[in-house]
């Protein structure tokens, strides 16, 4: 899966316990990328249902 913010793959994002995402991923590890937290499609769909 790709991040909805930076479009990089989930595997490149660092693990994080502060994330609300089911995958619990934090900032992107690609140099120059400013993405601070992985955003998955599931999280976006959940927000729309509320």
C-alpha cells in the first residue's frame, strides 16, 4: 500500500506507536520527504463513515 500523503510505499515508513493507523507507521524514511505520518486508505474511509 502507498501512503495517501507522500505516495511512498508503507515499508519505507518507520514504526510508530503514536499513530492512529491500524498499521502504526510514522514518518517516511526517504531523504527529502516531509511526510510525518503514514496515512492509509482505511483511516480515510473510517473518517468518512463517522
